[in-house]
C-alpha cells in the first residue's frame, strides 16, 4: 500500500474514533510525534505497532494492507518477556548496526533514528544504556580501526562506526542528565581528532569527503553543547567549523543545516545583519538543491529566515516565510532520508512563528502562537515539548505581554516571572 493511502486511512480512522494523536499514541505505546510521522507519511508502522493500531482503531488487516503479514498475526509476548527482550535487544541492535555494511554512513544514521523512533516508549534506562555504549564504541575499537586504516582497508566499516556513535551522541545531547551531555561533548571532541586525521590522509582519498562530513556533524553538535558548557563565543567558533567542513564535504543537507545553526548563533549574539545574511544563504542553497530534502529542513530554514526579516522591518517577506514554513513542514515527504542534525519539530515551528510575529510587533498573534505551547493561565505545557522550547515560549510570552499597550493577565505574568527564575538558562538543542 502506498504511504499516502496508509496515512489517509490512519488519519480518518483516528478521527472516527474521536482520538487525539496524543491519546492514540498512549494506547499504542509510542510517542505522539510517531503518530504524527505516520499520518504525514514520514514513517511507516510495523509489527507490534501495526497490530496495536488495528486493535485500537477497529481496522481489519486487509484495510491496512497487512494480509499475509506474519508479524501481525504472531501472538504478543507477555509483558515480562517483552521487557527482557527489549532490555537486551536495543543495545545489541544499535551496536550491530555500527558493523553492518550500508551504501553510506547516512544510511547507518537513518536506520538508527528509525530504530529509536520504534522504541520511543520503551524503558528510558535501557535506551540511555544503549546510547552510552554506542557512543563509546570507537574507543573500544580504536586499535582495530587504526590497524585497518594502516592497511588502507575497511574504510566504510570505520566510518559507519563513527557515524553510529555520532548519532548516539546527538541523542544523548537531548538528555537532562549532565553526565550524558559530558559524554556526548568529550566523545565528539575525540572523534574530531581521529576523523580530521582521515580527512588529511592521502590513502583515504575516496572516503575523505565522507570523513569531512562526519567532522562537520561533530562540530555542529559541539555548537549545541558548547553553547551550554562554554558560552556563545566558543559555540560560534564551532559553528564556523561546521560550515567549513560541510562545504569541504560537499554535503548539501549538512551545509544548509550548519548555516541555519550559525544564523541562530548570530541572532543570540545580536549580530542581526550576519544572521540575516547567513540564513539567506541557507535559503539559496535549499532552493538550488537538485535533490529532494526533508520537509522539516525546508520548514526550519523558512521559520528561521522570518525572524531576522521581521527585525529589519521586512514585514511581507517575513509573513511569506512563516507561511512557507508551515506549508513545507506539513508537505508530503519526497525522500525517506533522515538527518540526525535536523531536529525540527512542530513546537519549534510554532515558537519561531511567534518570535517572528513578536519582532513585527504583532503581539496578539505572537501570544496566540506561544499559547499553543504554554497555557498562559496556569503555565502548563499544551503539547509535549522540550524544556528549552517551553522556556523560550514562556520568556517570549512574557515579553509580548509587557509590550502590549494594556498590561493584561498580570497574574499570569507574575507566575511566569517566578517560574522562569527557577528554570535553568536555555540550551539551544533545536538550533540544528
């Protein structure tokens, strides 16, 4: 069955059952973003998830295109068996992935993202354990890799191991545990030393661009983590390195993402001219692409572009960028490629839309956007959202209230100030 037909059937069935995406996600046992990806055709449910969807929505196997699918008909294991299997399996699946042969390291990373999406609601302790082990893999195989590189062979296998470990570090960077952030940062720093040597190694001529791309990914992640650990100036240096290596690798998706990231660093450094120039270059690269790129990358470029345009009074251009951000974000995907450094979600889109409206002094519209993330009455989260985005939305919500001619909702404002004072400074996890 084509993905478009599947997505339409699933969406209509959920609506007939009068369930929200969040409610269906809880019943199936996945994250609500997974339901969203299924309904927009960005991913396809399999195995146990297909069976649970069939049961919860009252759909027959033939309606889902599952006739003859043994994985659906197989009896479910007991909860105890499933838990024991998952605890051992996720770690092995991720580690084994690093040693599989793929057409490219991007295939390794894309498959890792898919595995984690399928296991999104499983034991977080198991998930964290698996990711930490995978992040340490290059150090366990360092002698083997060095020997292989000396012989001039196994380049694809070596790059796949680094690619899988870098992907694990990106996942750990989203953790609220400081030890996970430390591991991701120090591991990524060590990967750079090894991978830069490969970029300069003449015997790796066929793999030099791939190695440069992985170095660019590492510097992109160091921008995110370095901002939190070392400050904006160091993060800006890492962002520039990410751009340089992505250009050396001729990796267009990474180039675009690195420019978006650098534009955000310039924005928070209040270097608005450079922010606008940088994101305009990202938009140009995106427009000139001859290969399909994910809708979320398109959306991120447009919603980021709208903000400096709004700052410089380019009202019509900013509003057009906001509209395009929505259109591109919800567009049908033209590719199944997944990029670990493109971490752009619906809350990110809503937040950046609100920020653009705020810079245009359209404070009512800005407040409407922020209210989709944070309830202005009790400050509760309206949708599942990362801590950084929630804090950004709250801070911008307060700022927009202060700039309105009439200071409305003072009680909410006071609660917002108190709540913001208790929260940590924002970490730019969504800059990628």
